[in-house]
C-alpha cells in the first residue's frame, strides 16, 4: 500500500457523500474513485471532492470496474442495506479493505459469506456503527464496567416520516429495525459486554402501507442476553415531520448497582426561527472550523488507522454479523409470533 490510502466510494447518495466528507478531512487519504447506480450522482460527488481542492476521483461504471482499479486500496460501501453482502465478498476477493454502512447485511447467510471471505483474504473490514464514538456512549461503556451485572436495557431510535417517504427510495426493501435498531443492538451489546441469545418481536403496519410503502411503521424487539439481562429495542419511522429532530434517540441501562441514561434528543443546541423550532445535530456529523468532526469522522479515522496497521477494528466483523443474526431472528419472530433463538459467532476481538 502506498503512503496515501486511496478510497473507492460505492454509492453516491447521502451516506456516500457523508463518508467522502469525513474522509476528505483525514491526512494521507484520497478519495480516488466513485461508482453509483446514478452516473449523475457520481459526477456531482466527484465534482464536490474536486471543489475541495482534492484530485477529481475517477468515475467507474460499476463495482467490478472499481475493484479492478489498482489505484484503489479500500472501498466504502454506502449502498442500500440489502446489497452489502455480495459486495463485501467481491471486495475481499479483490484484496480491498472494507468499510460498510450499517447493517452489515440483511441475512445471516450473506453475513457468514462475507466474514469467511474477509478472514480468508486478510483484509481489514468494519461496519460503520459510529455510535461507539459518541463521547457519552463511550463514557457509559467505561462507567458500566463498575456498576455490576446488567438487569434491563431500553433503546429507542425513532425517525420522522421523512426518512421512509422521502430520504430513502428503497424503504420498502428494509424495515425500521434493520435501518435503526441495528445501531442500538450493536451499542447495547457493547455496553453490556454480552450477546443476545433469544428474541421475541412484534411489528405494526398501517401508516406507511396506506402511502403505498410496504414496510412496518414500528417494530419492538424483546431480547434476552446470555447472562440474563433483558432489553427492549424500539424503532419507528412515522413521527410527524414537525418533530424538532429527524431522529429521536434514547438509551437506558439498569444494573445491580446503578443506572445510566443517554438521551440524544437535544445535542446541546436549541434553534428557533420564524419557521421552525429544532435541535440541530452535532454529535455524529459536523464541520468544525472547516474540518469534518464528530463520531462519524472519528469512526472512519479509526478504520483508516486499522488499514494502515493491520490491527483489529474496535467493531469486529463478527460482532456486526451477530447484529444481523439478532435482526434476522427478530423478523422471523414477527412472522411466526414465536420466540427465536439467535445463533452467535465467537468474537475474536473486543466487539
């Protein structure tokens, strides 16, 4: 690998642009190539990167062409949820390091194939569960180490209806649980230092179906962890667009000797204008003094460092596979109305 890590961005939508922005603030990193189903989107992203003073990335017609590019060391996969699995296998076989947006995949079979290919070809891979770099969550991880055994946890991540109706063109091919609770399952499992062994889940259809979008309005997952703690994972995406944030996020963990609560509804700033009342987001993504910052950028910087050193990322590919296993079991439970056991991989790291 050259002294500069050259990145290929796969997908030029909201997340592709967000990743490119974060990468552009890192030294010795170059966004060298872009591919997208929309050539116009790829072109606009390439123009924006060039407009920041960087070389204009090469635009490739498809993933195969990008993977054959010898000027690409690593790929960032920002495609819709259901496309991640096969792309990771192909990237690993091409010897490219991998950063993939959450969730890792939407099936355990695809996740297992990706883990096998990644380990066989020795590439560094990480799923971008960036919440582990939110300072309050990282502090909670440390605090919980001294509070005894976990008893109960609750995680809520609910979106406004803007997300499934306007932001995502593929919301009918995912669910609020895949899109939102994947973050919380990774986070809470990390906070509890434990893995889910059984789930029971229920879903509600109605509002989105009435709008022609065949996906649940809300899903609630009841999870039992291997050491006895129980957790609830709530996701919904039909909040009215008048809500002051696009996402409403809250986590609570009760232990034998204490409780930790994490409320991200307000992130320190309140904004009132003649048109709206809002809580501007700043913990995950922000630009501070012209430099991309926040948990998103910190997580990406960590992955870049691992690509350089070969060290295991904080978020192992096995732990992300296990999040997929929890969610697949939850969706099976919704269909069968039965509790479902979750098959977990041993995690070689600290994920």
